[in-house]
């Protein structure tokens, strides 16, 4: 970036633009984290399945424990939260957290762990909201 304009109106416009970019990138960061965690969980499942198939143990073995930071398959199913992403990162409507069995989502949803759903709602209330139909905030212990 070279010289900035000297006048306040243009500087304010630039500042506003940058702040919007920062907000968008923070939101995107949360999505990417959620998505990464979902992929990690799927990968852990896939690897457990592969290991099970290729090793064919002669005696019963306990399955390997899941990685500490990956949501367990059972946990995902038990907590049952999904995120319905924004139409696109700049869309004014927030992404929505739903209960997994909610019928309101209009777009593809991704499963999220309970902690992640709560974190998204608490940390970025402007860009991630609770569905008004299934009200997942209630079971997440968030009520404002
Ligand atoms: Zn819902």
C-alpha cells in the first residue's frame, strides 16, 4: 500500500473497508475451523475403518482411542448439532446452528460438536446465530 489519502472521509472509508474485511476473515476462520474439525472426525473414522479391515486381528482388540481434539463419532451423534453455512461469506444473514433433526435448513449442513456449536454462538454472535425453529441455544445452555 502506497500513500494514504490525506482527507478524513476517504480514510474513514478505507478503515471501514478494512474492518469489514477483518470481520469477514474472522468469520471465515471460524468456518474453516469447524470444517477442519469435521474433516478430522471423518478422517479418524475412515482410518479406524481401514485399520480394522486391513489388520484382521485374531483376537478381539479395543479400537484405538480417537485423537484428543477430534470429536468422537458417538459424541457427534449424541449431541446432534449442525451448522448451516452462509450462502457466501459476505451474505448479511448469519450462519445458523441447528439441532441435527431440525427441518428448517435450506442448504447443506455440516455436523458440529456441541462445544464448537456453543463456541460459534458465543464468540461470533454477529455471524453465527441459533435457529429460531429448533432453538439449539437452549440445550447448549446459551440463553440471552
Ligand atoms: Zn433449526
